[in-house]
C-alpha cells in the first residue's frame, strides 16, 4: 500500500513539499534569535535613520527572515496544485511540530547540566558558561513564541484567501500576480502581528516603535518577495516536467474547484 502511494508522483511531490515546508519553518524559528545587519551583508556601514518619529533605526533583521520568503513561495505552490485545504493541513502540522520543538527546548534547558565538564568545556572559545549560552540561544521568551506562531497562522490564512481571490479572476494566467500579490500582503500582516504580540504586549513597546520597526522589516520582505517572483515560474516548470502537463493541469483545476466547494 505505502509503496503504491509513494510511486504516485503527485503524492510523492506533496510529501516532499510538506517536508520542506515544515523543516523550513522550524529552522526559521530556531535561527530567529540571531540578529544581523543587512547593510553589513553588502559591505555598507549602517546609517541610522528616523521613521514615524522613531530614531536610530537600521536594517537590523532577525535571521528568520532569510527563510520566511521561501515559506510563502511554498505556500503558493501547494495552493496552486493541491488547494487551500492542503495549505491549512501543512500549516497546522508546522505549528504543531514547532510547538513540540519549543517544548523540547524548554525541557532540555531545565535538565540539570553536567558541571564537571560541559559547563566550562568551551571556555577557551570565549563561552565560559555553556548552560547560559544554551539558554540564551534556545530559551526564547513565551511572547516571542506566541507572536511568531500566531503571525505564521494568520499570515497563512491571508495568503491563501488572497491567492484564490486573484486566481478566480485570472484563472491559470498571471501566476506572478496571485503569487507575489498574496505574499506581499501576507508578509505585511506577518511583520506587524509578530511585533505587536511579542513586543507591544510582551515588552510594552509603543505603537510608534512597533509601526516603525514593522515598516523597516516589511521593506526587506516586500523587496525579497518581488525579487523571488521568477522562482515561482521556475518551480512550476520543474513540477510540470515532473508530473507531466496533463496531470499538472488536472491538479490545478482540481485545486481551483476545491476552493468553490
């Protein structure tokens, strides 16, 4: 039975897409605790600027934003071939496994550390207390976790809704419009929801600060979403070559029909 399922190319493709989607989301959450300077990536010196009266802003971003654009691309691909219910399913799976991962991180932090060797094992590398380092890497605050998961789910719902509304009008044409259009709107929602929950509610930031930093983050996400638009066409071509034109078209029609059921 299982071998028959895995020989079915649409099923095999769905398993691959789901695995990548979940792994990508989990990795993004894990590396999200590190901040980096976008200006420094391009060899530029950060020049602080003001926005909405909030000064000292730079393009300092969480490493999670390196992967989230690909997550929304995968959402659009799954949406295109399998429909909105498939997107909902893999989104719930991702949230469940991310929650499970954070629970395991919490338990790992609370397990009594080895004091005879491990705690000071990296002192020569500039890390005198490995337990403290482990906590600070994996022990994200509860508000950040809640904000991140809530933003992910809400933005997925928005992405799916906009994608299908555009597709109802354009049919199978203008892939760039529904893919990029749904992504830029859902990324906007994602940017502000996570900041509002994690830092407005969790740390008492002002609305002004949330809006200013959210706009800075969204500028990056919007730009990347536009730049990555050709990747949608490349992935669709690869998938069509893998499935065959007739099967791919049948799946697209089925996915579109499922939205109207």
